[in-house]
C-alpha cells in the first residue's frame, strides 16, 4: 500500500513564521492530520521551498512509517482569487482552480498530466509537484479531502489518496 | 527569571504594564482626576480593560507640596487597596509609598508590590515587604529626601551610580528576607536627576538589564521628555513612547504608565522587532 497526500506550500505553516494568533489554524490542523497519516519518513515531492516546508511538516509527525511507501506532495492552486490575493484578481483563476480541484478529487491522473502549465504560471499556481503527483495517482483512490478553500486568495487543498 | 509579585508569577518573556492610579488631588498629569474614590475605582476598571497587569496606587504626589503624614496617606490608599483587591483578584496591586508603616497597612489590605520611588528612604520598608512576602521596587534617587527636586546634582557616571545604588538596595531587600524573584530595580527617571541624566540612563538602560534584575521604567509624561521636546505635560505622549521604545529594546520588563494601550502597542512592537514576541497575525507574503 502506498499513501499519498497533497498539502499547499503555504509558508505560514513554518514555525519560523508563527504568529500569536494562527492565521491558518484550520489548514494547519488538516495538514497535521495528513502528515500523521503519512508517517515521518514520507518522501517530499515539490520544488526546493516546497521540500523545506514538507520536511518541516513531517518533522512534527506523530507516527513512524510502517514500512509502506508514502509521499507528501507540496502544491496548490492559483494565487489570484481576489484583489487582495498575492497575484491580484485574475478572472480565470476560479475556473482554473475548479478544474484542478476536480481532477484531484476525481483522482484523474490524465487531467493532471495535461494541466495548462503556462496558465498555471500566469495564475501563480504552485504546480511543480503536481506533475509528479499525476504519476503517483495512477490507480489510486481518494481517501479524503481534509481542506478545500482559498482564505487568502490562494487555493489550498489537503487531500489524501492510497493505492 | 520568573518575576513573582506575591501570588502572581510572570514568565520573563512577558513585558508588563503598570498603570498609575492616583489617590491624590494634585498629581502632575491627571491633576486630581481620580482624587474621588469612585473615579479612582473607575480608572482601575478602565486600565484592567486595557490589559494592565498591575495598578500602582499612590496617595502622595512626588513633587513638593502640602505635607501628607502617614495617617492621611493611609486614609487615601488602604481602604481603596482592599476594595480593588476584592473586585479584581487577578490584578497585581502595587502601592507607591516610601513609608514602612503605610506599606504594612496596604499589604494587609492585599497589596502585592511596594513601589518605593524614593530609594529606600525608610530603611524598614524592606522588612515590611519580607514580612508579607510582597515584592519591592528598588529605585535610585541619588540619596535625596522624599518629595524634593534635584538641585545641581552631578554624577561621575550616572549609570554606575544607578546600578550601584539599586543593586545595593536589592541586596538589602534580599538580606531582609524578600524573595529574590520579587525584587525589581528602577533607575527612576527625573528622581535625583536632571534631563541629561535621565537621557543617559535611557540610552544605557541595557547596562541595568544586564545585571539580571528585572528592570522597571517610569517614563510617562515626565519632565525629561517635556524638556527634551519643549512640550507641556499634556503633550508628551509621543516623546514618552519614543523613550519607551528605547527601554523596550534594551529589555525593560515593567512599564509604569498613564496611557496603557498606547504603551502596550509600543512595547509589543519593539518586543517583536527584538524577536522576543511573534507578530499578532502575519500572513502577508506567506500565503
């Protein structure tokens, strides 16, 4: 059995960026659940910053891996959902995130593989890890959607699959 | 080191606001606004709402004026301390007095801290603090008589004098039986000091903090701020907060103030710049 989880590359999850009042408390809880489910030895998938975030998330894990392989994929949707979003409002962002969210929730590896990478870049989406995720999801089934929201104009998902 | 103010303990990561509550008809800043007991009580309620951990209740203004004997001082503060104690069990009650006799009475009424602004003028005050397991503020005044103004006082090194005197006083308190974690030191801006002295003490406050004793600063609307900026009493908040920032960066632990929320914001900002407190809620650029 292989376990796979997706978490967003939200830097507010890092301990060095902690606040008195956690601005991402619900997201953090969902990420914690996913990381515990994976175990501390999971392989992190994503760019260099994403790997740092993934390592930090896993380091606080409550459970050791039981020998099965597991992957923590770091990535998220657009960062252009509102005027206050990091990339400002782009009217294409919502549709992009809807399609991407459906592909993830539907475990649609083919749709993920054919993601419009140039639109993703224009919408500041963090999809570096998602192309690798498409390979991992081949033959997998969705275990749960722990988070789906864009509280700061950036689309976050926390999802878990296994195969 | 954890600071213990009788029943109340505070981790050393936390700066504390001590709000001034005058039971006087003639203090320089509020000019008798809380002379009536109910007005003073409302002032306590208001500063508690603003988040002050400590109130500092005083029955005699610092400047010279009509002589107030111990009986009158007690009449002004003791029953009031009891009333505040009953209404606000979690609040630290400090009383601004130099008299052992008054200190004893207010500790019996529930005070936690004796704020001796006059540098140990009454040698028995430390015994009273020890007897009640109360905390004490050890200030530097250069040896002046209570309620006198500084006149042509000079120091070879004002900070050296401040540290020697406050540490000497702290040692006297500990020798008398006051718990070491219940002793604070205060350079006492403007007390036995001209403006140049108070500015130097502010600039070099880190040397006091380095002694390891928790440092209290009382800067609020004082004359050294007024003389520095040429501003009358009602226009010294900005200068006070600037001086507060410098002391906060150096690591002062307790701030004796008229304006609680303004000072709290200033100290929180500096404390966070210094890396001793996280931002309240940071998400910009981190989404």
